[in-house]
């Protein structure tokens, strides 16, 4: 059994128009929501993967701190930034099989499209800091093609 948690980064700040998109950081609500969602997250990951965007890395770091995951073990994947469903699936399929529970932090609309692709059951587009928990009855991440949505949570739920 493998568990994948797709987590959309928390709300980002748009006040500085001179920042590149990849450099945008979380706003106050983003920090608050990420801490709230991380505090109620009751799973222990074997691996955390994140996009290199500051807002995604910050959300991943907040979760890591709350669940006692070592920050220096977070895996940053360029393929998760400004990317496609196929690139996300390639990242998922390349996860080492020693990892059974994985958190993946990234961006909309792709992260919602991936959740829908893998489950055919996502009830709505993922809001900021939403978590889609997907279970797969497999032992090899390369076979993660169709899973069951067992968790869908977000800050305003």
C-alpha cells in the first residue's frame, strides 16, 4: 500500500509586482493556513517532495516542522514548477519504493488535474493549502495510475 498526499501550496503574496513568480512567498493568511493544516495532519511521511517555488517550499517546511520531518531531507523537484500532469506523474513514478507515504507540494491547476487524473473523484479544484490523500494498492510507485481518494481537506472546510 502506498499513500500520496498532494498538497497545494498555501496562499501567496502578490503585493510586490517586481518579484518573479518563483520567488513569491506566503502571505499572512498563507502562513496561518499552512500551520493550521499541518497541525491537524496525522500522517508520518517517508518522503516530502516540493516544487522549487518559495511558496511551495515554505508550505513544505511548515508541514515538516509540525510533523518532525527533517527539513534537510525535503526533495526539491524542478519538474513540479510550471509543469504538466505528465511531468508530475513522472516524479511520482520515480519515487523509490522504500517510501510508502509521500507528501508532494506543488501548484494549481496542475496539482488538481493530477489528483483528478489519479482518482477520478476530486470534488472540486484544490483551494490553496488543500490536501488530497490518495491510496494505491501497489508496492511499486511506477504502477500508481489509479488510486482511492481517502482524504480531501482544506482550510475553509
